[in-house]
């Protein structure tokens, strides 16, 4: 058998004994047929694809990213810690040079989990890519990282976590938020005042096909990545753009996913959504694994694949061309944009409501960021869930400047639980790996 | 009485065991590689007399016959017809120039995603026949989920070839490339193995015994020999399996353990979990070919008694090559055996020559022969211990797919170290220290393989898949595909699985008292359309695990 071009690590954890509920899309057999296909194709015998057992993420790994209310134990189960642990294992194998790239084929997913976690939203409790990224930075040093989220849903959780981070570029292609959960992810969402342009949203019209996805990749994503020059590229590899996915309305294919992955060439891919468990996932995953390993994926396709049936309309093509041009322009003018947003403010505030559809929780949030040219800026968050649980969080960013840290310590020191409306006050300092609660 | 015979690469050993499983006679003769029957006859004649013959209950044989046929390429030319559909590029799967790819394939759900083209099948068969090929392998992707397509191809070419090997009969496990390799090997050794079986049966008839004859398979279990002739590929690596079963038979341990067979060129490592030898998770590898053949897990490293020892860039290197015997036995280069002789750990060979060997080696490093011997011995034991730790680490970190296994999975922590082979006595104490295990030296180790073969029980495995949405049940190893009612349950599946396993084992010659069944996979998944459960996907795998036969009730207990 031919040895491929690259050594690829595979962390496969289907969690066959875990489901949100018996008929929920996020249920036991979600990766069963993928396992069947990967095993039957004999991918693990090809000589350059290596399977690794996932590690289990620790409470500290989660607290480096999230503020879990009231604590990590109460908003996660073992399955989440193994899923995040799987992503960490994939990253460690790449960072240590044991493999050239790696794919964490794990569940449950994480890209809808935001910084503050009161419960589950969009089937996600903790953001497994974000936990992985902060682990990488903790263990291997600060890195410029680009996340390309190819899940059909907007990765609003990942966007929230890295909104103010000038060293993390978050690019999301997804079905237009006007037609799909979570209803966000428009080009105007372009990063916080200290990280303008570090969030790039590309909402595609329903029924976009291979042609449209690959156009966006070649004409928008790859040029932006060329500008940003990341140390690492991470693919949030959701697979729900497939033409057979039951909860979305796109027309992407296994062959398309493989080509996208081949051209994007991510260092680490992490599975996100994808709920066409029988007719899409087995083929998409075989395609992605072969592409990552530098092997011939040209013969991978679904049994019912018919390019004519899923071709996108000419209108869609034109729309996508114009959209790409517009967003690329926005990216090029990101500095001007930054001045406009900041003016002379010292702090910039945003208020928003977050709905946790999986756990039926409504959250009201006020977030303030210190405008800073030297780091991502100190962030404070006042969050109330279901009008009852109210917390306050002080987040000192990774790579913090002394001024932002001093300010953060001051604010945390000046508040005490009990003399205000807060049940808990949290302090998170990524550089010192410090997490305090009072 | 039981007659156990191990036809090894160098020696053929025979043992005769009484009802208490005690060795009452044993013999060792040189193996005649040209004609294994000669060795068989010679070893047997030394320990069997007329009286014993009548009392013989069974004859069990372990042999390198299939392995050697493959290693020495004494195999038949095989045509392969493959029906794989999309996936890996077909050229990656080509096994030889006589491989033909045809359209038609089965999906992971066992549905025929595309049918076969009769014309294409006929053309492929004709072109192979024209080349004088008489053995054909027919393999489809996911044929373990639905053997129908392979069977139809078989019907189309029936009568055109001397023998057809079907992929779905090789194993219930998934892995199309391995299925291809396994089917190929099965077809390639089919004729030579069948001839061997005829020879053995002729021989036993000749000496006048009617005792059933068994062969030891790669998984450390036995099969009645004419049954084994249908799937000869199962008998590859019978030799290493005999060695592991031998250690098991001589120790009868129930703990986690390591077994080392330290030879001249290699040391073979095997592991036991609660006294049961571990199986390869997917199948054994032979001559670099990964197969689906169920087999005991062994690892071989090139560090052993006669490994060549030398200094290389300030590093002591041991093996992996063997250039001859130890210098103490007139060999060309220093070896670990020489070191053990100098250290007084063994009394074999010419001590003066051993000292000279260490002197020669130490000369470059300015050490006395005694010091050099100490360093060589330490390094040899260290390398073997490292290899054991590495394998343990690999096995204990084997990927698992459920949260339960992730949190509660069995961790193998060996308490005992069994060592057999030439340097066993000299090395066992130090190896035990290094691995934190109690060292054990099995008695009768010199004929361990033959004893292991004699006492191995019949093993087998079956895989049941039930799809209650499609209302179909498949037991692929038996070629079964039948309708089931929509309300078919996991309990029904377990019942049928046990029943079929029993039938299969009895057909293979198992004794009633050794039918110790074990469910090794037991999964049930809901199949959901929209938000409604439309059926269940039930997957059960059952086995009779490798182990020793139990003594007859009237035969007393083993001592
Ligand atoms: Zn999604
Ligand atoms: Zn700052």
C-alpha cells in the first residue's frame, strides 16, 4: 500500500453510550456508521494514519476558557471532558511533531458554547476548540491561530470567546443566519474594538453547492489567511452542510469537504455538527481523513451522489461572488474600521441576550472591554440567567499588558460577594493560569 | 490419552498426556522441512506403542505448514474479483496482476448500493481462466454486512475454478483491504494445505487410530482438521500460538502476566489478562500482510541469546541480527549468551571462549571481561524489559469508544513473568526485577509447544447483526441472512447468537464441557428518522475464548 504524504493523527471518540436524549440528533449512533466506514476502508492500516486514545480534559483546562456558572462540574459531564480531551490530544500530537496534522473525530461538539456557560446551547456545553487552543498556548507558548469554522451553523460560541483576541482569527462559513439557528454570523460582526477584523463571517445562501463553498475558500478565506499568516490553522469541521443533512439546507458533498480540507490544509481539524449520520458522515469523514493524510480521495463519494441534482443556481453563484468581494474589501479596510469603532472611548460596552436552546435558559449580558493597543484588553461581564442567577466576571486576556492586568485585579479586589447583587464573582487570568471565585 | 505434536521450524516435538494431563512420554526430532509428515511420523513412533494407540482420545497438531507455504512462496496463483465501489482508489487495493475490479458494491448498512454486471463478471472470470488460474478469491466491500453480492458472483463463476474463497467467510470484522489479503492467502494456500490434511489423515489411518485429529489455529484454539481445510488461512502462525498456549498449559495462571520466549534470534512477547492470552484486535500480520485472521497477539524483537553484540559510536548495540551461535559455541561474534556464561549465570558452552568474547568486546571500551559481561547482560535485559513496557503501554492506551470503557476500562498490570527458551533460567530473575514481576520458569518448557497444542480447546467466533428497520439478520461467518420480525429484540439476538456459536463450535470438534461462551460485543442502537425511532441496529459478537480443555470427569484433575 502506498504511504501517503503526511502523517495524520486520528482521535476517534464516538461516545457510544452518551446522548442528549434517545431521539435527539446528538445521540449514541451519530458516529457509528462513520466508524464502520473508516474501519472497512482500512484507513488505520495505510501506514501514515495513527489512531490515539483521547485524554480527559481537566477542570483547569475548562476554566482557562470559560466561566462556568456555578462551576465546571455542574455544567459538564464526562462526555464533554473526553470530547475536549480528544481535541487536546490531537493538538499535542501535532505540536510535539509526532504527526503532521490531526483530526479529532469526537462528540459532543462545542462551537456554540460561549465564554459564560450557564448550560447547553446548540448541543454544546463547553467549547472544545477554545479549550484546545488555550491549552496549546499554555503549553507551547502564545501562537497566532486561525480557526476556520465550516459547520453549517454560525460558530457563535467560538466567535464570542475570541471576539477581543487580536491573535486569533475566527472565520466562519455558514448558512445565512436569517434562515438557520443561531441567527447570527453576519459580515458586520467583525471583532471587538481591540481585534477588529479578527472575526470574519461569511453567511452563504441556502442550497449553496460545492462550487460556492470552494469559491469562497479560494477567493476569500485563503487570501485572508495569507494576510494573517497564522502559526496554526484549525478547522471546526462541522459536516452539516451536506445535501442530506436533516436540520440544514445546503448542498455540499463528501468530495467537496475533502477538497476544501485539502486546499485549506489545517493543522488540526475538530468535528463539530453533522447529523446525517448514515448518508453523509461516513463518506465525509473518509474524505477528510484521506485529504489530511495526503492520499487520493478522488474516488470517495456518496452512493446517491448526483452532481446535477445538487447544482447551485446561477443567482446563488453571483450572490456569492459579490459577497466574497464585499467581505474581502471589509477585511482590507479593517484598520479604518477600528478607528471608527473605538473613537476615544476607554471602555466599550455591549449588551446582549443569549438563549440556551438545549437547556432553555435565557441570559442577559453586559460586557465591557478596555480599549487597549497592547493586548486584547481587560473584559468584565455582568450576566444574569433566567432573571435569577447573577454573576460578575473579570477576564484578564492571554498576553495581557500590565495596565489591563492591574485594572482587572483592582476591580476584582474591590468587589465582594454578598454586598452586591451577585451570587459569584469570578476572576480569570490566562497568563498566570489563575481562576478565582468568590 | 492425548497426543500433542508441534512441528516447528527446527524441531518437531511430540508429547503424550494421560487423563490427568501429565506428560507420560515426550520426544524431540529434527524437522524435515521438505516433508513434514516424515517428522510427524518419526516423533510419533518414538512415543506411541500399540497399547497407547487404542487409548488415544485425540491428536492435536501445531504446524508451520501454512506459514512456511506463504513465507517460501509455495502458493498457487490466485485470481481476485473485487467489488468495492467508491472509497480508496482501487489501485491501492490491487493484490497482484490477476486482480479484477468489477462494479457493484454494498453500503455500510448492508444495502446493495449498485448491482453487479453479469457480463463484467464473466469477462473477468474468463480472462483469469485463460491464464490457467484455478483458484479464485471473491471479495466485496461490506460483504460482512450482506454476503449476497459475493455469493452471486460465486454462482456466476461456479465450476470455472477448482476452489472459490469468499471474503465474507474469513471473518465478521470490518476491513476491506484486510479481507482482500486474507481471502487471497486462503485461496493461495488452499491446495497445498488440503494436500497436507490428506497426508495427515492417511498417516493416522495407517497407524490404526480413529482418534480425531485437530489443528492449532493462530488464535490458540483448535479445529478438527478437515473442518480447518475449508479455511486454511486460519492455521497460519500456529507455531507462535502453540508457544503461548504451552506457557498457559504449564502454568495455569489466572493473573495478568507477561510471557517471554527467548530464543537465539528473537524474543517473543505475549500478554495474558486474568490468565487469558490477548488476541490481536483486528487480525494477525504475516509477511507484512495485515489480515483478518483471528490470532494471539505476539510481538517479536531482535534481542535474544545469540544476538550479535558490538560497540557503535560509543553505544553498545545488541542485535537485531544473529550472525551465528555464541562464541562459546564457536560462533563469530560476541553475544549475550557469552556474557551470561562469563557471569556464571549458566554452565553451558566453553567458558574460555566466552571470556575471550567479552575481552574482545571490552578491548574497545577498556573494561574487564567481567565488567563487559555485566554491561552486556544489563543492556540485554533492559531492552527486553523496555519492549514489554512499550507493548503494555500500547495495549493499555488502546482507543476505546465508550465513556464507560474510558473510565472503567481494564488495565493490564502483570504480576508474573513466565520465561521459556534457552537463556530463560539465566535471565528470568533480572527481568522479573526490572518489570516488577514474580519470575516463573514453567516445567517441561522444552516441550511446551506440544503440550500447549495438546490441551488447547476449540475456539471460534461469530458476529450477529440485526437490523429491525430492514427486518434482516446476518451471521456472516455462517453465511446466514434471514428475515426477522420488526419486534426482534436484543435478547432474541443473544439467544440466536449463543445457539449458532454452539453449533459452529461443535461442528469444529469442540467437546461439550469446553463450550465456554463469552459475549465480546453487545451493542444496540436506535435508528431514528426525523424524531421517531424506526428500528434497532443490534450488533453482537460471541466467542469461545482461547484456553485449555477441562479434564474428563473420569480422568481426575490435572496435578
Ligand atoms: Zn452545525
Ligand atoms: Zn491591555
